[in-house]
């Protein structure tokens, strides 16, 4: 999609609000400061890219946003509630229902077919088998894999495996899709197809948070946050919001 034809949907209320988040790891006698005080607000229906070189803290930040890790200090509110005050069940509920994860390495079960891989979040959610299979099949149809339901990962191309991973991320109807280098293991043409699919999800109303080190991939987003040395270096809109239509009396 060219820059001229890109548009920005009107963002909704704040869903993620982090303030002065830090994260450090003790590795032997050394302390690694991955995040040094990051503040960020993300609204529903935003398309945000988080960029930075290796070691900038972008993967650590992604884990924080996805409630996969906890900060060393600072405040993180999800939908207005302090994440540090949530119990394990509440955190699991966010990961299972609010956020769909897409990873560079696909993270598919090698011995399971596409349908079973996509069903996995529904099993954790306690959905009955018949409903699980119906919803997983629909999710695969939604990403263009209606004819690959019973294929195992080694019977699929890289792009098809990533589509299975996206279907798995979407099967619980999350409002947020968190994609970590989703085209990193794909050729350029297949990568563009995956980005077109993420664009479709954004236009459908999902919030897209994309973590990447590639400028051409980040250019699909409507807002780009650059990290360097665990700090926000810049935070810029790349496309102006489309004004809401004015009602004519």
C-alpha cells in the first residue's frame, strides 16, 4: 500500500498506559538494564510499530506489553487497571482473550495439523471440542487457508505457517495483535502478503502492535516508536488521522 493511499482510523480510548517502566536482569556479576524508564500510551485501533537496533529493549518492551514479563519498576495499566495488582488468572485472561501473539518463529506444534494448532488457545479457554473446531476452521478460512486445515507445519510454506500462527492469534477474537518480527523468516513477497493481512486486521478494528528492526516493515504502521538503549528516542505519527465525516443538516 502506497503512502498516498494509507489512512489512519480514528484511535479509541487508551488501552495500554505505561509510565517510567524499567527492567533489569542480573546475569552473573553483571546487571543488564534492558529498559531505563519507558513511558508510552497506546489507544485502541492504533497501528503502532516499535523499532530499534539489537539490544535497544524492543523485545523486552513487547514482553511487558503482552503481560509475559513484569517490570522492575514503573506503572503499567491495561484498560485502566494496574497490571501489578492483577493475579495470575487475570493476567492469563488478558493473554488469552485480549492479546493475540504472532512470533517470528511461528511457534507451531510440529506434530499437530493447522486446525489443532489454532485450537490451542481455545483449549486453554475451556471451549468445548465442537465449538473449538468450528472457530479454528473459520479462523483459518479468514487468513486464506481453507484448503490447509489438515496439513502439518512441515507440509506448509513459511508464509502459510505464519498465517496459521496469525489464525491462532485471532481465534479468541482479541482486540490487540502483538506481532514480533512477523516477516523475519519470510521472503520479501511473502512478507508483503503477511503485512497486507495485518493491514486488513487493522482496518477491521484490531489494534496492531508490530515489533521490528526493518524500516520497510515499520512503514506499514501509522505510528513509529524508536527505542535506543532502553529509552524512547522518538515517537511519531506517519499518517495523519482521517477526519470523521461532518453530518450535513
